């Protein structure tokens, strides 16, 4: 259920941390009766024209936010929405609550033009995002319909309530963790299709609202990934991951009962060897960038291209590996 309330700076309540910068986990679990295949359906995309009053957003975290970094919002009824954009450094960890939209007639080179304004409240002050066009144009726009530096917070709250404390299976070897200087770094040598525990969830990025913190079972080392579900206010998708491409609820081994434990160990560590099937190789290395097929005397040969590596199959069995 959405809540309508004005912007609160959680830093005012807790001088050390906002609860959205991944602090103490809330030990709540998802309803076990919920169909796991329906999880993503709980987070439908909502076009900006259809945003509901009370939807919450928070400034994207940025430890190095300079005075030049701006949020794509300006004070309400600003004379110049471009030059009056507010500074990101002034609004760290603050909530913007959506108040509705307004369509105004403004002067333009051809006389009068329509512009659409998305209105927000933050600490009893109103701010607006200006879109050059009417609501129909905004609804159909492919660019310019997102508000830079704002993270959809309601999604973070829902994911946190449902998933903290859950055991999931991770589908990628690309995990991220903080280095000694507090900077996030990717590591690519992690196992995939292994069980991980979700330890906490906080604010991620505009393209990946939920920063999902996890650790492998029987390990204390924590990693994180920025995950998205609804795609609300997603800009480019470069810095976030679709939830279904990263996590799954069921043990993947149950889907492939014919794969031996020995082969699973190779798959989990991103390795291939002669004799593996195409399915096993795809689980280990992912989909190839290109497939070249040759058919001779009822025998189908395939070359799978992975950048500078090549796998060669005959009748579906790996025969040659070229690096």
C-alpha cells in the first residue's frame, strides 16, 4: 500500500546512517504461498503519466556528489527549469513524494506550446520536472521521460520486506563489493547457481533501485548487486540488472537432473571440457555471441563464438575448445 507523506530526511533521525544505505536488515520473509513465478508480476511498470499521488522517490546516492551534479528537478513554477535545477549534494537521502501532474501553456517560438510538469513535495517545498510536450507525447516518449538522479523508493521498500532473510540462487558470477576505500568493485571469479542469503537491501541506483546485499552460505563476505523489477523511472539500464536474470528461487539443479555433480562443479565455476553437451556449455559460459552451423552426411557441426574463444560441437557434444 502506498503512503502519502512529505519528504523526510532520515539523516535527521539518524545522524550516522539512513536506513536506505543498507544498514540493519529487517528479518521479514516473503509469503511462502506466493507463486515464485509471479514475483516479478508484483512490480508492473507505470508510465510517468500514470504515476499515483504518494509514490516515493529518493535522491540517488553519490558519495562524491559535487556542486555541479544536479537532480532533474527545479523549484515549483521556476522561471527557468534548466538553470534552476537543484543540487544533488543538497538532497542526499531525502524523499520526494509525487503530488500529481500539471499541463501548462507556455510561450515558444511558434506561439504557445504545451508542457507537462510532474510535481513533487520534499520537506514542505514543491519541485517539478518539466517535459516539453503534452501528456500524450510524454506517454509515448522513448527519451526524456525519466527524472535524472531519482530512485523509485517504493520498489526498494517492497523488495526489502519480501526478500531480506531469504535464500535465493544467483545466476551470475559478476558480483560487486566495496573495497577498502568504500568504492564498489566488480569481481568475476565467483561461482554461479549457488545458494546465497539476502542479508539486507537498501538504495541502489536510478536504473537498479534495490541494492541487494548477499553472502554465500557458510561465508561472512558480503557482496551486492543493484536490481530492478518494475523499471519505473529507469533511464538506460546500464547500471542495474533485471531481477530475473540475476536471481531465482529454486535450486537450478532440480531443473537439470541428468547433469552430474562433477559437471555442475564445472558449470558453477564457469568452466567447460570436452564431452559436455550444448546445454551444459551454455549454462557455464552463457549464450554465444554467434553460432555457425555446418551439415555434412547427416552430421551437424556447430561453432560457438565467445569473443576470442570458440567451442566446436558435433551432434550436440563438445569436441574442441579454442582459446
